């Protein structure tokens, strides 16, 4: 075979339908062919090195090019390339990984279910919520609340939970079991003269009104990212989660923390729930679980929920849910090794310290910029809010494509951040191994691109 990365790039559009991509742009410009990576840097087919300040898709927490993870893949594949976990089959790595995860997760969680990605983790938890309530004689509790501007996946059910309109266009979505409530972003959604605490109380009151309108006997769960990721790096106001939890508990509604992005050290703690005072009944993770080295998810439930499922199994038989690759032995082995790297190298603490440095540098360089309204996030998760009018908090017109223009300029200069066009935001989520020199370069390139493209 004479295939080279460049020749394959030319053939790409003849064979591949890309996820979350513009088909016309692919036909006009060709793909971005990436051929290698190390640390926080990726290399394309032309030999250009780019600082990846998005960590793939919010996921390469331990960094690229880890030989120890490659070795684990090799050894695990040679020992047990695959066997299913249906009908109570298991493998040693699955049990070891579950034990490890439950040592790290919020203390009220007691069991883990494995899948292949964030969408299937959230889909699984929707089904478990339905099953849990039905087994308790509350089969009408089928509706699920999610928030506007949230992202929970792209399967049929999780795209319905997702509160970003672009994921619903020309699809019969969202499905009618999903209810949406307010995006908790004070900067863009606070009323004139309203304090942040008043904003928080208004949002909780709106959830209470939604529950009253729909009937608590019809609502199964509430899904919430600790910090919205793809929806704009949005953190709710102080006190939001404890008040939300109290309200939901009063009405027997489960709180699900979607930690697909926030989990495994990104915010400077193992899980975002630890920082934001969330006490979830269920929790979904993926991405950083394996740092992207293997497609895998882990969905957590409390022992209370598991006990109901156990009692139900005694009456109706098997838990009727599963994926071919649930508890995949190679994936579990990789996840274990990845968690050990994060733990042994102190990457959670590094994310906290270098995250503080990142936010300080962003504020230093961009805090007073006339086209930057707000800098959001925690740890190594950050969002830079672009604005047309700083005083009036006027966001850019989506048709002007400011985020795309800024990120395109940055990419030409060798740095990747992610444009979030629906909220005029630049998203940053680098590998947890990023250095301070790389952070300095990242911030410098953001400022230069904003000055060149929109200032």
C-alpha cells in the first residue's frame, strides 16, 4: 500500500461522514489530518505542531503519547482481548476499576455501570431512573428535567436532554419526556437590578413551578452538569445546588450529575460534585476516565437505588439493559492505569494550581479588554466570553462568527481552543499536564487573535 497521510486526506471526503462537522467545509477544505501527539501537542500531516488547549474533546487528561498506557493496551489485549459482561460474566479489571472508582467518587455512590461513552452513560441513567421508580410502584415518573444551554450527548434521548438548539434542527427532537428549565448563567440571564442570590432563588422557584405544573408524580430525574461545558463554561450561582437538591428530594426526583467533562481532575478535584456541593443520586462520567485512550464510560448510582433494582430482579429477572462493550477488559485495564497516572503524578493538584494560574493570566491579559465580558470556569476549564458591548453585556451576533474567526487565527498560529458559537465563547480544557510556559503561550495567542480579528 502506498497510502500516506496526505493522500488519505485527499480521499477522506469520498468515504467518511464526520461527526459534528460541516460536510460542505470538508468538501471545500479537506480534513484536519492529525498523525501524532505528545504531551499537550498534536502534529498534523504537514508536520505542523499545535498546542491542543482543548485536550481532544475535553478528554486527554493525562496527556498524549503515554507509553505506559500503550503498554497496558498491548498486555491486556494479549491476555483477554474481549469477553462480554452479560449474564453475570466479569473480568478482573472490571472489579478492580469499580473498586478504585468508588474510592474516588462522592461517598454516597455505591455501584458502577460501564459503557462506551458519555451519551450512553446518560442514556443508561435515564433508563435506570425510570426502572427505579417503576419498581417502587411509581411508573408514571417518566419525565426528565434538564437545563437550557446544557449538553448531555447526541443519542436520541440525550440529544433531547441537551438544551442546545442546534442538536434538534431537522430532527424530531427533543422527545416529549424531556422538560427544560433555565440556564443558570447570571451574566447573560440575570434581570436588571437583580442580585446573583435573587437570580439563584428565581431559578429554583422556576424549577418548583415546573414541578407543580407537570406533577411531581410524573418526573423521574433532573440532569445537571456541575459546570456547563459545551454550552459555555457556565457555573450556577452560589447555593444553587443545595437548594436544588432539597427541592428535588421533597418531590422524590433523582439528581443526576453529568460529570463527563468535569470529572477526573479537570476542576482541581476528582469530581466537580465535590467542589460545587452537589450530592448526586446518580453520576455519569467518560472522557477523562481513560484520557481518550479507550472509549469508555462509568455511570454511578447510590446503594439505595441499587437495592431497589436488586429487589426488582428477584421478582422480574435480569436487569434488561446492556452494551456489547460494557466492562470491556482492555478498557478497564486502561482506565485503571490512567487513574494511577493521574493519582501518582498529582495531576489533580496540578490542575488546581495551574488552573489558578491560567485564570489569573486570562484576567491579567483580558480582564479589561473591551471585547471580553467575563472569564469563567474552575481549574483547567475556562471560558472567555466575547462581547460587542462590555458595559451592556451585549453578545456578538452569531452571524459575525467571532469565536470561529478567533479560533481559526489561533490555529494558524499553532494553538487550538474551541469556539462555542451559541454563546460567543472560547472554551479551554487542556491536558492536565500542560505547563505554565504553554499556558503563557495560550493566553498570549488568545489576546493576539481577539485583537486581530474583532477588536
